C-alpha cells in the first residue's frame, strides 16, 4: 500500500468546517490502496475555537503524529475575553465592533504574522514531517490550507527532500474575505501575494474545492491549468443514518447552520421574510428561524430590528451529529455566502450536507457562481442576489405552499452519489496515483 503524508492544522478533536475535508479523505483513502499518515498539532497546544470529540471516532484507525506549536491566538483571546478560546477568531463572526485593543490586535496579527497567525506551527510541522519522511520513505506530501501557512511547510519539505508536493486550497489566500478586517499595510499585502504566488508555482500539484476556485488559482499563480484539480467537499452517507428526527408540525422552521460573520449579511433575507410573514400570512404564528453556530452580533440584532415578533433561536456551536439533526428537522435550509470581490468562488462547506438532507435550500450569494451551478440541478434550491427581495419572497411562498400541502420533498440519492465522501475520495485517489 502506498503511503502519503498529510500535513493539516485542523484535525479531530477540532470542531468546525475546516477539519472535515481531510478527515473524510483520510477515513476512506485506505480503501483505494493509499495509507494516509497525518502530521497535525497537539490539540492541547492548538488555537482551536471549538472542539468536537465525537469526530475522534472517524479517525481512530489512522496514524497521526501531533506536534507542539508557538502562536499568538490564545494570548489574543485571553487579552480580549479573559479566556483562552472564546475570542479565537473564526472569520470574525463574533466580532462586529472591535474595541481599540481588538483593532490593535488585528493589526499586529495582519502585519506581523504572514500569511496568518498560525505560522508559528510551521517549524514544528517540518521537523516532525522530516522524521517521518526519512523513516517511512515517503514519496508524496499534501498540505491542507487554511491556514495557508501550512503550505510553507510543504515548500520547505520539497526544498529539503526534493519530494513531490500537492497543496490543497479550501479557501482563497490573499483574497480571503476577512483579510480586509486585519488593517494590513500595502507592504504586508504584497508579501502575502508573493508568498501565495510562490506556493502556487513551486507545488507539483494544486487541489481546490470548485471550478471557479481552480480558475482563480491558475490566474493568481500564472500556472498551467493542468496542474490544478478540483474536488468538491462532499457529504458522508453514514452521517445521515440512524438520526432520530422530531419535527414540529406546527412550525415552518428555517435553519442556518454554520458561521455567519458580518461579511455574510442576512438583511435581504430578513426583509423578504418579514414581508412574507407580515403581509402574506399575518395571522399565522407558524414561523421559526434558527441560526446555529458562531453568528455575529450584527446579524443577531438585525433579526430583532426587522422582525421583532419572530420566533427566533440562536444556538451556539453544536457537534456534527446534532447539526445534522437540526438540518433534518428543518423545512427550509438557509445559507449566506460572504460578500467579496470574487464571490463566484464560494461554496459553503455545509452545502453538500444541505443537499443530502433532502430539504429546500435558499442561499444568498452570486447566482452565477459555483454554489448556484451546484444547486440548479435540485428542486426548490436556489441562490439569490441580496438585491432580489421579490425573488426571495416568491421562493419562500413556493416552499411554504409545499409545506402546507405536506408534499414529499426528497433528494434523489443516486443524483448526488458523486458528491459522497467515498466518491470524492475515489477522485482524490486517482489524482494521487498519478503522482505516486
């Protein structure tokens, strides 16, 4: 069996979306004749905002090596909140109006820790990876970003061992939507762009999460398109088995699951929902909105400002199984992609699971982007521009009528089989074998 070394900062028991892509790849790679060996950070030393110990079961049979790290985010969190994890930023979802200390901390982070504040892990990752490469005679390494500083470890290892190296980009690098909140100088921005270009040029292969991201990285790195492959984030069929659902038949329940930062505004959706609620159905106390995960104070306050009488719940981060239970007990799943220059690149990490849940999906974002192209093949699933209030209202009415009539709405599993984690790992194995 061929061995590959995977260097990833996020790994169980880290919670959140960043951990799942390579957790699932590693879970299934051995079924395609490839043994993954993982180098990651010791969770006791890591700057993880959320922990989900239920994920440990997914990776219990995988060889994992954990290292020390040296990074400022726990200190950053303690200075801002008095707690080591509470204020560790995740796209600034919990920070709508930073204090003076918060602004100073962001500026330090953005200008002195390039490309990101986890760059202090690189030397520890390189040291442990070097030991394993020698011991196991590794021929191929993969680095998983974000954090994109992880790719610096790949660059150093390639230079040291002349080894084959693939860099996986889950997110944009210099164009990442929350970089604008870091008060970066022009010098810092230029350094960051040069690092990004160097990684794209020096890696033997590039992976990413969608076709527009592939085109974006080809352009940013000025590289051959054949060097770049995309594999969608998928859903795992096993996650949806044996889930007990107790939907409330008296409520039309809308849920958003995942991060909602200030760069993901929901005002347009709330205005459409208010019209739908107040004008079209003013006598029906039937509506419930749930925002589940790390949500910015601005987005929470917008709910109360626009629809003060709404039955509304904000539920903090929950483990994966509970998140899927919330999906399956909803009547409409809502998503809000970030507002950014290259908005066509964005595909939410939850989108495939939304599809697999077999529920209608309403998404705010670019109606010509990758997320929209994915959803166009599924009934009652659509991406709307934030300016299209009328379109959102009409969509809400269609989904509500479907709910009133108790119409069965279920996704054709065969239709989305290509997006299962097993199948996306098959795609990955075919790419890796070309390099091996």
